[in-house]
């Protein structure tokens, strides 16, 4: 009986394999480490109400959508680190923007002024952008980026709390653009200018190339958040048409924009002419025009990694960041030489701020910091996932 018991209880199965130890994550790269230092710099610039001045010592906030790009930088820092302080900073910034949005005056409902004071009560600051102009408001990018920020927050936080809280604000922002800034061809005029000659507001019928990408981000975000086809249709048209319609075949790159008569504006305007070459590839990803624009940028890269895109170009941090953003969106290798140039040349190691260019004592703009964070973390729009 004993031998039978042994036979019955014999387990011939091999012992279980030992568990495979988890593979430790790779150590952070120098770019990832630097990105959080830059994000902490922006945190230090943000006040308790959520406002981030455009640059140290400046008394303006969100001039030409400056702070909104900085908040996208917080989104990138949070996606990478999962540190709640960056998400909280993004929320505070969105709250501040919502409080500045015009929601009472039906003529301007859903719009913002061009710039606001950096001190309470954060009144609008008149800014002249040219002769005979005393102020600007109703900028297409500013309204659109507010909605895009709500979308990023909802996706990264896995919560609709802020998107639901500001649903009326978001829809008002997009409705303003569709009612007041859209051209007959479905593109978007830049802004409204107050003329000194008659003290009245006039629509500036210029369609910046880069602004079309901003408006796409907002409209597509509005569609994904709220399911309104009134936003999906114009967003789809922008995605389909912008790259081909705003590309200059003769120059091999994107034009500055469309003039009032609908013709391509081939004036370069310094940095303004460079910006869309990296921004449109980041937003709209791979197509023939974006590939050509990236190739155009590649020809501007110097031996030290900086980009010099026109005569007298001082070497802007933003150009290097946009070049890196475009590379990641087009699935090219990260341009380490250009990112290292930022670390070695325009990053202030004492506080983490990014100088505008290699020029001595250039400003540390908040939007430049935001774009640099995005570039170093290879942040994507989140709209294509």
C-alpha cells in the first residue's frame, strides 16, 4: 500500500519557471532631465492665480497666445513625468484664461484681447502691432488654443471635469471664429485691429499659415470633446487643404500666409516665416509639403546644431525646438545636435529658463520654454492617437 501511495502522489510536472524580473526603465536622457528643469522654471514664473508673465520683468500675459503655448509645455511635462504639479499648473492656467474670456458682450463672446496685465485685476493691455493700430483682439489662435488645452487636460488627466466646467466657454471660442474670423474658403483671418483713425475695430483679413494649424487643433479638439459636427467639418477641411494651399512650390517651403486677395504672401518676416516650417509638420504629420518644409529646415542647420534660416538670423531657440518637434512627428531621429545646442547655448543653468536666441541677454519667453519642453520630450498633439 505504501508503494501505491507513492505512485499516486508522484508529481512528474517540472517545477515552475522562476518569474522573469521586470526590465528596469532606461535612465532618463539629458533632454528629459532638462525638460523638467525648464518646466520647473515655468512653475516658478506662474503666480497663484495661474498667470505666467510673457518674460521676466514684463507686465503682460498671453500676448499673442504666449502663455497658452507654455501650458502645452506643462502638458508634455505631465505626460512624461506623471507629476501632478504640472497638471495642476496647467489647470490653474486654464482657469485664468477662462476668466479673461469675453462672455458678456455678444459681439465679442468667445474671444480674448491680445495681451493682459500681469498684475491683478489683469486688465487688457493695448498693444500696437503696426502704424495706425492702437489695439488687437479676437486673435484666431488664442480662441482655438484654449479649447485644445481643455482637450489635452481631459486626455492626460482621464477626466472631463475641466472640459465640462468650461463647455460653454469652449463652444463660444470656436463659435466666435466660425462667425467672425472665417474666410469664404474656410481659412481663418488673424485678428481684429482697432484703428486710431476712427477708433473702431476692423477685421484684418490676413490668414497666417501657422494660425490655420492652431485653429485646426482647437476645432478638432472641440469635435472630440463635445461631438459637434459644426467643428468637425471645418477641421477636416483644414487638415485636407492647408498644407497644399499654403505651400510655396517656388520657395520649397510654407508661405507666411494668404493675403487679403487670397494670393500667397511670400514675405518672410524673419522668425514668423520660419515658424510654420516646423509647426505644420508637428500638427498635420507626414505629407509631401511637410516633408519638404522639414527638408528646408534641415538645410538651415549649422555645424553647431543651431538653425540660421535667413540673413541676420541670430539663431533662435524656437527654431531648434520646432525642428525637433517636426522630426518626431515625421518619425525621423531626434536631432540631438540641435537639442544639445539649446542645452549648451540658450538654457540658463541657474534657473532653467530658455533665452530666445544665442544673442546675449535675449529674453526668456514663456512660449519658448513651452516649445522646448515639448521638443525635448517628443510630445505629440494627442489628436492622432
